[in-house]
């Protein structure tokens, strides 16, 4: 935010509108959510909680709540526990996960230290590529976290032999029983009954409990011998055998009755036939791709799903507008930014686009790695979130969209600046293909690398890196909760 405000001051005549940090109003309602206040009182809080844990009197406080839009419409309420309680929840989650990893299916990919969403996509790609057609079962649970039965969790803990201390079991019960979150001060003042069903979505221990709730479903699918991948309540099941896929669907419905959340018929495509794109005819409803964790996976190719592409384009459009369009439209452009034979606002845009696509790598490094070997390093950037995408047509389309959008923005910027009598230095006037090779000499023997970044090149380097070093080279900074998926 500070960097963006500094850029606005540099490129704007007069006093630009600056971005402001907004303190969450919930901090005033519950000081236990204010990180500055909690940090200042951390030793005192830690001593008090330790004493309660030893005495067996500790119970987590009622959480606050905030809403997250659902991709299909509506909102989900996410719990936000006081920081001190979340510390307990996080330590409990790490302890239980570490001790009980072997009790979970290797096809349950959510919230684990040994597996990531990328491992799920890699497994599905490997399985799909062996076939020419597969039966696919896609079913969606309705409000999975909200409807998990507490008695089912208790029985599962006992049935699969979860390793937990008596204190840890009491803490699990304490977090399960916390009331529904409050959304404002008036709601907090009302008495709230303990939770009788569901787990609070948003706190760490709920991640372990969500995996635990579906443990029996995983075992049932394994016994049937079908392929599957599960991320919390998002389950994809496949088999070349129609009889087995129908048995898997029956196991899914049985698990739904036991766990609590029901199958959402409106959002469940059901059973379909996954075929190659060239297969125009099939004996039942068919598809060429299935969507899972932000990806669209086919028999031979893996793409980014349309919603993911939309988010990428939206972010790039925001960068283009803030750097090239906003000041000319407002007639507040500082003309000195276009002096010296180069548009310095365009320079900033290219650097921001490069960081978004490549992370910390330069254009020179990307091109060198593309034609040579890639060292073992931590890859970042948007393509590191999609390291297994190999849909060349989609990536080339994104490159074409990027160059066209930047080119059109430059034309609009020049037209607006011309009305103010401001000349337009390079790269204005260049053709679309030239933007990918633009390297102006700003001083004698000093070349500025302003080549537009490329989705195709970034994807090629990321795939080359994981082929050489495995998925470990991908940054583990993926969002843990994946609310948007």
C-alpha cells in the first residue's frame, strides 16, 4: 500500500487520492482479535491460558464471523477466533495431524504437510492419461462443515484409533461446542447456545476434523478399487468400470447420511463419461474436462478453469489501469514521467506484470531456463499455482490477450495524453508483436529490458523445473482454505 501511494505521488500532478489502511471494526468489538493489543499482552495471556489448561478449565471464546462469497452464489460464514484461542487451535491441529497422518487416506489431499493440491492434480493427470475414456462421478456436499455430526466425529476417533491425549480430546470438544460466530456488537451481546452440529469453519482444528469426518468414505472407495481424489468435501471419483462407479456413488450417499451433510443435487453433475475432445459421440452424457481445485483436467491435457483465468485477467487489468489509464483519464498525469525518451509508468507496469507471472525471476532468467537447465529453486508467480497446466492453446491465448490489452491501453493512453499536449515516447507506436521484444537503449551501452512476460514461457519453465526437481520447487504459499474453490 505504501509503495502504491508513492507511485501515485510520483505520477500525479497535485495531491492524488491515496489508499488508506482500514482497521477492522471487529477489533473494537473483541480486543482479543487485535494483533497489536494481543502482542503487547502476550506474556500475560500465555500465563493465564497455561493455568487454565493445567486446571482443565480452558474453553475457547465465542468467535467473530465474516462472510466469504461463494463461487456459485450466496455467502459462507467463516469463524474468526480470538488470537489466543487460535494459537491453541493451531497447536492442536499440528499435533493431531503429525500423529495421525498414517490413519488418513493417501488420496485425501487437504490440509496436510506431506501432500498439496498439486499432488492431487498430478495423481489425476497420471491416472487419466492411461485411459481413452473414464466414468466420472462428480457430487457436491451441501454446507459440509456446517452439518458434520458431532457423534460421527466421536465415533470415528474411536473407530480408527486416533492418537490423542485426554487434554487434546477435551480441546476438540471445546472447539466443537463453541456457539455460532457473532457478526456485530449487537449479535455478540445476545446469548448464544453451544453448537450441536457442524464444525466452525475458519479455525485450524476444523481442518483436521473435516478430514477425519470423511475417513470412512475414503476407506469405502479404496475397498471398491476406484480412483478418487478428495480435498475436504470436494471429491472426484473415476473408474473405467461403470458398475464400480455406481457402487462408489452409493458409498458416497451412505457416507453423506453418516457424516451429516447431504448431497447437493443442484450442484452435482452426477456420473458422466470423460472422453477425448475428438470424441463427438458417446452413449451417455459426456465431457472432455472435469474441474478440480482450480484446474480443468482432461484425458490428455490440463488447463486452468475459466474462473481462474477470469481472476488472472482481472488482476492484470487492474495493473494496466492503475499504471497507464487512471492518471490520463483524470487529467492528472505528471508529464515528467514521459520525459527522457521512455514512458516510466510503462516500465513500472512491465515490472509488476513480470513479478505477477514470474515471481522473482527476470525475463533473461526465464528465457535462459527455457532453453537450458533449471536450477533447484523456489518458483513463485501465478504460473507456480498452476505448475501442471500444459494446455498450450490456452497459454498462447493468454499471451495474445495480454499483448492486445496492453497495446490497446497504450493507444488509449497516448490519445488522452495528446489531448493534454503531452508527447508519447516509446513503447507508444510499437506493434503488438514488438512489445514482447522491446529493449530500449536508455543510455549509451545501457539497455532496459521491457519485454512483456509470457504465460507460455513461464509455464514451460515451471514444468521443466518440476520434471527435474519435483513439486518441491513450487512455493508452498498456496491458500490453505481454498474458499474460492
